[in-house]
C-alpha cells in the first residue's frame, strides 16, 4: 500500500511541475495549505480523497475510479 501512495503523491508533483505551477499556486487554487502540498508530494502526509480531489481539480484533472480489469 505504501508504494501505491508514493506513486499517487509523486503523480501530483509531476503534474504540478509539468504545468509550471508552484506549490503556492496550487495551494491558492485548491484551498490546501502550501506546506500540506509539500507533505503530500513527499509522501509524508496521507491526503484524504477530498483533499486529493481538490488538488487535482486545481491542476485541471479529476479523479476517476474504475473497476479492476476494466479499460
């Protein structure tokens, strides 16, 4: 489980940096404190689904849950 958490949090950082956004810009757009953004990206904080969705929304993405094995 820890490996999946790290990859999900790493994904947030990768998206943010690809878009050229600072953690402060994402924090302002999502309403999540900048330090929390850094903690989530480094894997030191387990974000709730609500917080994760708010950050993804600020980055222009949405969370989509699919059944295993479906495409």
